[in-house]
C-alpha cells in the first residue's frame, strides 16, 4: 500500500458516483433559456424494454423512472475493493421527498447506505437530513443492520442568509440539529479535521485551508448563532470527500467549492502528496460563453443592429468632418489659384493614411495566417491513426445488458459479424476509446528497476479484433487481437510504442509478459504482449500522443463503446445498414449518431476553426480597404499631375516611362506600410503564441506570404491607376492651360 493509500486507509478497485439530486432539468420541463437540460426521457426510452405492443407500435413505461430536478446536491458514492463494498451518501439535498422519490426511481436501496457525509451547512445540502437519515435507518433496521453514521462539521450555524445590495437579508431555512438527526436514527459524529470513513475507503478533509485568493468568499453571506448575526463570507465549515483508486489516483468530491477549487486541490495534495489527482467532481455554474457548440444560438437582434448602424453613421460623419472644416478654412480663392494641385501637405496626409491601412491589414493577415496554418497543421499532423475512410457509431447497451456480461458480449459479437458482412467493409471492431476524445481509463504506472524510479501516465482501453485496424493505427510489431485469444483464455495485451519502450527499453516487447498490470484491467494472470502499435492522440489533436495499453474487449466489456468501420470508398453510405443491423439484434439499443472520423476530428478543433475564420475575414476585409485606398490615392495623383505628365510627354517621354514614374510613389507607400506591418505583426504574434500549434509564432511562410499578397495587390492597383497616364494628350492639356 502506498503512503497516499494509508492516508485514506485503502486503495479502491472501483469508485462509482450516482447523482441522486442536482439542479439539471429533463427535456420535458419548462424552464428559462440557458438552464441546463438532460435528454433523460429520450435516454430512458432508448434503454427501457418494450412493455407491450399497441397498434403495431412498441410501448414503453418511462415516467415512473424520470427524476426530479432540484436546487441542491446529493451523490451516492460506492467504493469497491475485492469483494468488499461500502456506500457513503455525500449530502442529501434540501427536500427529503425529492431525495426519496429520485432514489426510488434510480433503484437505490437505502439499507445499503452506511454513512452520510455532509459537505457544509447550507440548506440545499443539509435540509433533507433528518427524514432521509430516518428512511435509511428504518431500512437498515429492517434488515438487522446498524444505524447509519452521520458525519457533520461541529461548527454548525443555526441559520444562514445573504445580505443583498438593497439591504434585505435573504434567509435560508433553519439548519437541522444534531439531536434531530440522532432522533431520526443516525449515529452523529463531528469532525473538523482530516479523518477516514467507512473502514478507510474514503477520506474526509475537515475544514479547508484558505491558502490562495482564488476564491474571495461569498459577499454578504452571514451566519446566525442564537440572536447574533456574523459576517461569514468564507464558509469555513466546508469539507470535501476523497478516495484513492488503484491505477488511477485521487478522486475528489467537492460540493459548492466555496473554498475555491485551487485550495481544495492543494489541501488534497498535502494529504496525498504522492497521488496524482485523477478527477475532481465539483458543482459549478455553467458558462455558456465557453461552449463553442452554443454559437449557433447567437443572433443579432434589433438593438445590436441599431447600434451597428449608429456606429457606421458616426464613423462616416467623423471621417467627413476634417475635410469639410479644411475646405471651409481654406476658401475658394486659394484653390482657384493653385489649380487642381493639392500640394505636398495633402499628399503626405493621404500617403500616411494609406501606409496605416496597409500596416493594419498586414497585422490582421499575419494573425489570420497563423491561426489558419495552425488549423491546417493540427489536421495534417500525424495523429497515430488514419481518419479517412472510416466512420464511428457510439453504442449504448440496453439496461437488460448492463448487468449481463454474456449478453453484452453476444450483442457485440453478433453486431460485428453482420457489419463485417456488409459490402465494402474492410475492417470493423468495437472498443472503449475514440480519439481524439479522452479514454475511459487513465492510470499512473510506477516502475522501479535498477535504481530507476519512474512514473508514467497512461491510457487504457479495450478493443475487439479489428478495432485497431479500423481505426487505422499503425502496427509496428506483432499482431492484432483475434477470437482465439478469448477461447484460449490466454491473457494478452497490445502496447503503444511508448509503453513498450517504458516496460522493455531497447528490447522487443512482443512475446514478453508484464509482471504487474493495474487492477482496473482485471487480468487473470500476467498478460503476454502480442503487438505494438503507434501512440494515438487521445487528449486532443493539438496535444502530444498518449501512451496506451489495450486489452481484449471480452476481458472488460463496458456498458457503452464505439463501433468503428473502415470501408472501401465513402464509409457513410453504410450508416443506414449499420443502424438496421443493430435494431434487428436489439431494438432497445440506441445509436444516436453515426459520423465519419474526419467529421469527429473537425469537430474536435472547432474552437480553433471558430477563431481562425473571423480573423481571416477581418484580415481580407482590411486588405481590400487598403488596396482600394491605394487605388484611390494613385488615381488622385494621376489627376493632379496631368499638366506635369503632359509636359513630360511633350518633351518625348514614352507612355511606359510615364507609367513607371507614377508607380514609384505607390510602391514606396506600399513598402513603408509592409515594413511597419511586419514589425507590428511580429509584436502581435507574441500574444498569439498560446493559440499557435505546430508552427512558430514567427512563421516565415506566414510573414512572407502576407507581404507578398499585399505587395502584389498594391502593385496591381498602382498599375491600374498609372495606366491612365497612357491616355494623356499633351496638346489638349497645354492648350487648356
């Protein structure tokens, strides 16, 4: 047992979290826009067995299992180690009727709950305590079991509230007393410091130290003790629950995290200094702005449209005021005496504006180029698998299969047989992981050999025969899984190349055995390595490739997984046939979506694409404005220099020479703007370093391409304006003067 396991008592083989009460609403509820909703009814219908046939339709009963949403939290945590299991209830929510109803709908047996842990004294977490504890105690007493232990923080307030800006205190209901909880049937214990729960399966934190200022507290929050009202923004009685899972690390359960999630994690690291934090479950307010998938709901309403129009008119008026005032101050006589020439001052002003426009467009195009080339680099980099020619279908097995392993194996086996028989299918397989999404299993493996102590984070997954081939993973050595592996009962694994180097440095891994596998794999003995494959990018296409261990799907068939099919030609033409095959085997198994692996990859980098597209649009728009400015400036210059051009032509200058003479000022302005823009673009690129992947922020191709595009466009515009000099009639202009 590791030192960290000793802090909690034991390392668990498995940890299960069941949400009994939270504030997520199902899709049938009428709620305000932006409130999270779960498609719970649809999921229940997909997983529920057919009750009867009605007029040729399948009829299913689902509403008896639809849970109620409520502001508050209650989690049922189950820890397993070998054949021993302990259940602890983390908070109870505000209302006992909601908890009892949801527990019944979820199939929770209250008699199996031996411990209740309260995260902090807030009614939305503690309000249901007496009645819920009473129901648990009654169920345990009926089975001859001991009373449930109820773990509380001793610093209990009588009541809590929030002082608003209007000077009104919004009071929460009175907190339940320890005596009332004990009277309901609970054995009350109080802990303000770290302690273990349920024979050491879980670790209670005690009060959380406020080390960082990540959370400054809840302004206006106050606590009542008797008649005294005390400011209490920090809510110092808050605690978290933690457990160590073998092969994975530390799981932390924090309710509201009033202490701040950074303080929570830091205290957990102090209690478990050698354990990697594997997961943190924390209730938080969802911020829709951070979700790219919600961009389609963003619309431009009437107020926004009016603001855009007003801003446009204001900018146009501001740009016209300066020339108008200049004309009023100058008067008509000076203009008549000077002819059409505006003089050097006007030329310098126009030239400065053109240079500024070109520099701005250069900066924007550099930013757009870096972001666009990043998307291209991410898509075309080696990801360890081939997305072209393959599709994926997420499969959620029905409730009847979830606890029947042979039925799960039979369904997957039959589905693969039928899919492989479809025309054009090259490979088909079933597995637990789908890059670039994070795998189900993540573990930290520590290896000590020859005075070398090394720990490596690795991914784990199960795969049927053909799955890795369908994914397009490169086989470096050895073979794929086959059906004979399960029949022979021979424990086998496939390693990614970095795992093979980790376990067997400088050696051929194929044929060797791994002395100790993580307990989560449940291998019957020391597995033999039968293949080595390329590392795959499981943490995102813009992240390093992951070390991974693969076991046969039959060794650990999960309740959900991915069907992967590689086809000759367009794989999406097989989607209808795949759905039909799954429906024929078990109509209750939902396949909500089938999409190509290329679409999965594109979706995974949608945030980068969303940044690149507007940047490219703004850059091209700025370039167009700058080029129009060059054309307008040079056209004005040609008009102002008509007399000078006529004299030059009369003295024998050729039309081509006149064109070159006029192009030089335009190209000089362009060069000045490009030099300034490249300098500013280099400074701006530094701020984009965190958004760039696969290329340097000072990518030479991007900078050179931007300069070439601007110079080429400006040269065309300058030449188009200068061509007017070819049509100059010297005699006509001189006679006119």
